[in-house]
C-alpha cells in the first residue's frame, strides 16, 4: 500500500503545493487515511484515480 503526503500529491497532479492544498480540501478529493507529523496522507491509488478523473474533466472527455 503506497501512501502520499501533500508534496507527492502536488507532484502527481503537476501543481504547486499551494494549489494542492486547495484541491485536497475539495469534496471530490479522496479523504485522507491518516494524519502524521508531516500532515495528512492519502492512498496513492485513490489520488491517482482522482488525477485521472480530473484530466478527463479538464479535456472534456468525461461523459458524466
């Protein structure tokens, strides 16, 4: 099970840490699985799935 903190989320999404901090608070972003000293952490697979949905929405190919 791979996990990600905010810096890894930002890298995966190709955004700044500041922008990632905004995105992770959105209701459509996966819930964190825990909070550690580094902050919140997420399952990498869930963040990857979010990233794929985000790309589909941005390019208009999401049918839903």
